[in-house]
């Protein structure tokens, strides 16, 4: 895996203690058991890829962690402290943000407005009014948007006042990721962030993810693109039929091994699997 080695030169290894831990997560939809007691973890300063065939439970697990689904069973820990995640508000309060594949951006609004949609800063000087009636603080919103984009080192955006409808797919994905960063998150969940993007746009997104990782975030990365997975991830968690298969160190495995684990499972004593 020489190509992988080149991408990790100069990186400081993340701490061994996981930041987010999920234990025994179960989720049923009627008679379908989508998650069968899944265990999962991710450290700060790493990208944990989450892979599996269609129906393996990847997106369901992400939505449970993000509070979009309420798990039927399971425990969640942040830095060894138990937390409750039943709603998206719970997840956001704990610093967990998700970027869905459809991005959920409003094309008729500018970049800054999209990044703070639903949580726009308002002028404090109007405190005698209910928050919903206070005027927006456009200058503060612009400054915060610029700061979030700068943290990701996105260099392709000319202005945060440009309409999202005129941006490329890669730029839109970067905005969606920057929105998660701007929410003071520590955990960022990315669902197929490079799907339907061209080569140049994909590289923009992958670089943004690398910058986010290097800033100390814990990143969960779902993708069917094995080339992206091996370029961007530090570890790989494989799910199959709603259950755990194994966790691999990316630098010590290869595409064939991962594909076999996804499609056929593995012997529990297989090398490289944690």
C-alpha cells in the first residue's frame, strides 16, 4: 500500500482512546432488523470509513448516531461519558453533525445563509424582543462563515455572498462540510460525500475532509468508492447484514480483503482485523 503510505507521511497518529463509542446499537423497521447490536467507535484526528454492501446498515447507523432515528437499544459515549441521543437536537448538543448525500442546501440563498440556516445569529441589542423577531446579524454570520471555510482551507470560493445555485458540486459539498464545522462539532458524519462528483471536485472534497481530520475532528466516512476510502481513511469498519464484521487499519489491508469482508464476512481469526 505504498500510495497510502505517502498520504500519511508527516501526520501525527491520533490518540488511542476513542472519542465517540457506540455499543450494542439495534434498530428494527417492522420485521426487518437493520442493526443487530452494532459496536462502533471513532477517534479524534482520524477518518473512520464505514463500508458494507447495500442494506448492511451503514446509513441507518449514521442516522441513529445523528439522532434522525431513535435506536431501539444501544449505548453512546463521548470521551468515556455516557450520553443520550434520541433526536437531532441531542446529537447537535453533543457536537455531532451529519452531512447527508443530498446536502440539504437552498440554491436561492447565499453561502453564509446556507451555513447558518435555522441557527442564524441575531443582534443582541434587540434583547427586549423574542429571538424570532430580532433582526439577523448579517455581518456576524458572514464572519463566522468565512472562519469555518478558512478552517477547512477551501480556496475555490470567491465569496460567501454568492448564491449556492451557481456553485459546482465540489464547492457545495465543501459548504455542507463547513456548515458542520461552523456548528462547533467534534464528530462529523459524511454520507457518500463524493457521489456523482467529477475527479477535480472529488479531490476538493477529499482535501477538505483531510483538513477537517487534521484539525482534530472525529470523522465517519461512508462510501462505496474504495479508492476514496483508501485515500482518506485511517481505519475501516465493515458492516454486513446489520452486524459487525471487523475493523481494519487502512495501511495494513487492501481492497480485495475489504470487498471479501463486505460480501462474505471473515474468519474471526483473520489477520489485520481488529
